[in-house]
C-alpha cells in the first residue's frame, strides 16, 4: 500500500516525538462511569474525557473482529493504544445475541459455515484461545482484551442481520425493514446492555448505526429511539447512550424542533457520520475553499449545532483513503481536521483493520481506509497518525483548563501547529506549540511575550516574529487562509515551504479555480486552554 507524500525528514522525526508525547499523555481514566455535562463527556470527577476512538468491525456474516487471524488480540490492543487512541467503537449485529442458531456457533463453526478455512487456520495460529469459543464469548474476550490495555469501548449496534452495511435496501436500514424488527432490536439491546453491566471499560452503547432508507422518518425516530435508550439504561445505567441521525447519520437537523425525552439525564450523546462521498464528488468539481465553506456549513446546520444546544456529539465515522490518490478524500480531510480541532468533539476513525476476512463476496478485501496494514501488523502510514494526533488530546473542557485561553495555529495538511518557539518559524507538534493571541486589531502574537507578533516580510519570504505586527485577515469561504497586505499593496497568505518553515506566498485559489489545491495555506486558529508540553 506504500504511498508517498511530500514529507521532510523533520516531519518524520517530529512524528516519532509526537507519538511518544501522545502515548505518555493519554490519561488512564479511572472515574468511570462517564456522564455528560453540557456538550462534554466527563468522568465521575467532572473532568472531561475525550473519546478518540477507532472503529473495529465485528458485524459481518461471521461476527468476528477483523484481523484476529493475523495478530494476537493483545498485540492489536497494544497497537491501538500506542497509536494514541483511547477507545474503540466495536460493531455488533443484533442477531449475535438474539438468534439462537447463530449465537450458539463457535468462531470455528461460523467461519466453516461460510467456507473460510483459511481464517480458521490463521486464528488457530494467532488467537487459538478464541477459536472454539461461542461467538458472543469471543466478542466479550475482545472487549476484555481492549480493557486490559486501558481502552474504552463503545458497543455499536451496526445492523440486525450480520452483513456489510449500508444501503437503502439491505433490510437493516429503518424500523420495520425486513430484518429490522423494533421489538427484536429492543430485546437485543437489552441483552447486550445486561451482558456488559459492570464491565467498566464499556462506556457507551450506540443504539443503531446509520438509520436510512425509504421507511425513514422523524416521527418513528422519536417513537423508537427513546425506547431503545430506556431499554439500555434500564439494563445498564452506567453506559452513555448514543443516538444516530437519519440519512446514513448525516442528518440530525430534525432535533432542532423537537427534543428527545428520556426518564434519565446526563447520559445522552448524538453521533454524526461524515465522509468525502457524503458530498458526492464536489471536492474535486468545485473550488476547494468554496466546497469547504459550504460543507462545513452543512455539517454545522445538520448536526454541529447540537453542541451549542448542550449535547455531546461524536463524529463516529470519518475516514481517509490512505493511498493518498483520492483527491476528493484529500481535500475533504484537509477541511474536516480544522473543524474537528476547533469544535474539539469526540470521534471514531473508520477503520482499524486493513482487510476483511470476507466482505460482499470477496475474501480478503482490502480496506483503503484501514489504519493497519492488510496483515494487521503495522500502521499503514504514520502520516495519518501524525495528522490525527492533533485531535486526539482535548484542547479544552471541564477540569482540564490548565492555562489561560489562547489559540494554537493548526495546519491540517501536516497535522502540525506553528510552534512559535523555534526561529526560523516552523511547524511542530500541536502539543508543544506556544499559546497565541489573535487580537481585535487582527494581530497574531505569542501570549505573554513582548515584541513577538507574526510579521509578513513579503512574497516568497519567511514570516518572522518581531514588533512590526502585520494585520492578518481570515479570508476565503473556507476561512482557513491568513492573509496580510505588504506595503499596502499585494496580499500574501501564510504558507509553509518544503522544510516546514513558515513563509508567505501569493494566496492560492481563494475562489473560482477548481484545479488548484490551496491546502498548504490552510491554517485554523484553534481555541485551547491546554498547557504546552
Ligand atoms: C476523583 O479523583 C480522586 C483523586 O484523583 C479519586 O480519589 C476519586 O476516586 C475520584 N472520584 C471518582 C468519583 O472517581
Ligand atoms: C437466524 O439466522 C439465520 C441465519 O441468518 C436465519 O436463517 C434465521 O431466520 C434467523 N432466525 C431468526 C429468528 O431471526
Ligand atoms: C505485513 O505487511 C507489511 C507491508 O504491508 C510488511 O512490511 C510486513 O513485513 C508484513 N508483516 C508480516 C508479519 O507479514
Ligand atoms: C512588555 O513591555 C512593557 C513595556 O515595555 C513592560 O512594561 C512589560 O513588563 C513587558 N512584558 C513582558 C511580559 O515582558
Ligand atoms: C498605507 O496606507 C495608509 C493609508 O492609505 C498610509 O497612511 C500609510 O502610510 C501607507 N503605508 C505604507 C507603508 O505605504
């Protein structure tokens, strides 16, 4: 899968340092269970817990977590942890726990029935203790294996009938569809919530993935989703309940007019999905600044507004084609990261494993979004890890305010921030960035240090810290360009050169032009109260 991206050796070094920092800083959460407090998820000490999860698929026909044939569970869990995640969204189908003829199968029998002897021999090598367990016991062992490494788990009911998800007519899309019997769903949720009662690393249950299809409507959503939530809470009051929206979980706008009524409080969280293809291929057919502005607006109107209404929102599926050749995905990911950093919401990357035992008829189908290689051993690309490490740790939230509110200047293309500590000015890990201030006069200065504001010196020149403060306007529809006037004449935009030095260049395709990629000039001023390391 090797793909290359213009990365300097410096960035590679930074990546290693940064991954170490992330590993060291990831707090082991002790004060379970979790609650909600306004838009934040908090622990028993009212301290924010940011869910930085990866999805792990376990809902396909055989109902076994992907990749266990390639590597021992313990090693996979350790790898997830070392990549800076603190949690896994582990998918499951309702039938796993309601359909006796399936639930009583062992892992071996399940693969056997599907004609997958190679999966059996692989598991025999790497996870022999799982091979003769009933499917549900194997699932429980996976949850425990994650817990042993300090990883939290969201149990995600992905489908009813085990199969790849999702299409409008797969019978799993909405209440009343062929396989989606609401009563059976309630029964399954109840049994699952009961089974994991007292398992402290199971912090949440998402009630149903991506509601969709011709039957979907808000009335039935309000009829059934609270029932599912009450069933889960009644069986296991410790878990957060997570509700998906309509239209493949792109749309939660119907909650503007009507709120969810529950008998309990401080446990309700919403989830949102957002892929490049959620907006067709507009990322390559229109100007990237204009698309980013438009799509960000869509996401805020359809779901982001819930944060302002005081609900936590988990971006529980998003992903990037890691081959780097999908231009829609590249632009989308450059636009998504700054919003994720600024809103500082919880999230789950899609997906962990680099291949599937069997998906939609293909044995060993490759997952181009997979964080691990096809053989589940190595990160597919450390570049992804560098970029998402910028959103793994919380920037702000209750109990975390360590220093005065400030900004970090985030560069999504690299996942790095303008350090402010090094001269010449360079990108570095966001966790180690200076606190910046963006004043009413539109000056960008390092907080608490005199004569240290950002100066544009001219097109093609390095930007400097000094006392001749430039005025920086936030321009373009994406609001991700920082532009300044040189000698009252030409506008320049903040940019990075090939050595990750901070420079100013002519502003790139602020509007109109569809062919140019402005992302090297995209910066986001992110609100933070986090102490620099
Ligand atoms: C809160 O933190 C303190 C000290 O870290 C700990 O002793 C206590 O058990 C925590 N409270 C809860 C509810 O977990
Ligand atoms: C259980 O699953 C099998 C295999 O998918 C299916 O044929 C059967 O109809 C299911 N039974 C129930 C009660 O859903
Ligand atoms: C797994 O695959 C990667 C490349 O995809 C390769 O470098 C590595 O050697 C493989 N490891 C094993 C144990 O097969
Ligand atoms: C900044 O300069 C002013 C005036 O020269 C001085 O009073 C102040 O103490 C300085 N602040 C810092 C943080 O050095
Ligand atoms: C920029 O324009 C303003 C107002 O037009 C003028 O006062 C100032 O001297 C000009 N600065 C430079 C460097 O030309």
